[in-house]
């Protein structure tokens, strides 16, 4: 194809789930349709999630219930990544204390290790993943094992989890509690570490994958660490304010409002100077003026480019129309 479409550049889309495709049990508008159109173009789809509380089969069923075509083999979870890390460090049959859902225990057992729930003698490792049922007693068992020298692997370190009720405590919040109690830090298996994305790309036999997500510190940072392009969407955690302040390790190549961006043209989605808007650094501020532009996301793309180049995140409108556009972005 030669229309300059974003998906002309990429042979697979590696999609985050929470905050990108859905919020808990609530689908994000237009997501299912956009994913379907990407499939119709012949682009491979992989669902890459830091949520370790569900098995790939359950994740695929949940996606199907929201109208998204998905097969278990297209789902890559941080539980799978954690199980791989454990296998790399432990002998076959080693006991692993599981803090998390039954699906995490199943990944441990399926990899030739032995899942347990108590910190008895002989526990070689602790693996920790998100589960809404995790309580103090579970953390206490893990604390004992970690203090006795067990290897500690966390599926992810996401402090929050996007849901239909807003941001709630994620696995990282529970990991932080154990870090405070043990003075230890875990090996993190999922995003933003690159192995999960690399495994997903390998499963799709992709040479030019595109990571799509809503979190700079996991989705985008993981893409940067893996050396692949990324598209950030504004349906979850990332905001215009956080994008302007993004450090180099968390900067996406492309920006879109939602997954309909997969239908767009690459050059139009790419962060950089945009026609219709001017963002100039003056005395420690970015002064924005309108030069015929109307698209607020184009303004944000231009602002991100200027902020990252000049190290300036304070924004000021240079005219009334720019002030209105900045207000709409929450950057007034």
C-alpha cells in the first residue's frame, strides 16, 4: 500500500488492554471496530497486558464479550513473562510462593515449577501478581519468604489499574508494601521491561511492530526499551500534561485520541511540528499561536515536540484562539 497509512509501516500491533481497549467491564468506544479494521488490512494483533489476574483464555473471552475478536494465542500476559523469568532462575520442581490469582499459579505449575501459598521451608521464590483478593495474610507469607532469601519476581509494578470506577490500586501498590517491609526489590517481568513485548512480536513473527498503550511508564517505556515504535492514546492514564513532561525513555513516536488512530496516516499522527500551530520557546515558556489550525491533537503534537526539544513545559497562549485550544487540552 502507498497511502502513507500508519499500518503501512508496521506488520503487527501490540495492544495494551486496560485503558486502551477497555476500562474493566466497559469497552472504550470505537476500539473493537478499529481493531477489526486493522485485522482486515492483514495486520497481526497481539494483546499485551500487565494484568496477571486472568489466564489468556479468560482474557480472550472477556475481549469477545466486548465485541473484540481475540484468540488465547494472541494474548500475552505478565504472568507468562514472570513464569519465564522463574524458569530461567530455578531448577525444575522448585517451590514458588504465589501472591496472586489462580491463573498465575497455573502458569508457575505449567512451567515445571510447584506453586505454594505458604512460606514453608524450601520455598525458592515468590511471584507476585495482581489479584483483587490479595490481603495482609498473603503479603505476610511473602514477606517471610523474601526475608529468608527467596527470589522475588513481580509480574508488574503498575501502581494503579484503570477500571470503570477510575484508577484503583494495582500490583505495584502491593509490591510497594512488600518493598517497605523487606528492604528488597523484585525482578519485574512485565512492562516496562522489554521481554514481554519481544515475546509478543516473536509470536506474531513481526519485524516492525507498533506498541499501542495509554501509560507512558509501562507501555511507552517498554516500547522504547524494546527498540520499537509506539502510539500513545488518551483513553487512560496519559494526559497532555504528562506528555509534555515525559522523559526521553517514555516518549512515544505517535499520538492519537483513541484506537481510531490506527486508521490514520503516519505523518499526521507523528509527534512534531504541525501546520496551523506555532509553539516557540520564550523566556522559559512555550508560547502558542494559531496559524490556521483547528485540530487540538495537532497542537498537542507540536507542543510535545517543542517541550521535548527545549526542556520547557510551561505553556502560554499567544492569542485568543490558542487560549481556547489550550483550555480544551487542560493546558490553560
